[in-house]
């Protein structure tokens, strides 16, 4: 659950507050966590998602493009290693 929450925090960092809250609620409901914690009315969340889907679809595309521009982990490790070698005395 902590990994899901960390992903959602990163994924929604550029979202409007209302959209961010909905994305979190939907994912927690989908995982079953929301029901277990009595976090939200599960049925209402799905209705909200359906209503917000066109707007969230646009956000998802933009966020996907934004995140895809970032280096992958392997590339970041290579850069880190190269910087370590450069800074050795």
C-alpha cells in the first residue's frame, strides 16, 4: 500500500487538487484499501470517475508524456557512476 501511495503522490503531483483526490480515491477503492479503512463510499467514487473521465484522460496523457521524458533507472545509475568516477581523487 505504501508503494501505491508513493506512486500516486508522484503521478498526481501536477494534477488539480480535485483530480488528485479523485485519482487517489479510485486507486484506493480499486485496491480494496478504501473499503477496509472505511475511507470512502466506494460506489460514489466510481460515479465520480465516470464523470471526470474525459478530463482525467487528458491529464493521464500529459503526465505520461512528462514522465516518459525522465531518464530511466538504468540511465540514472550510469550517470551516477560516471559522476563518481569523475569526482574520485
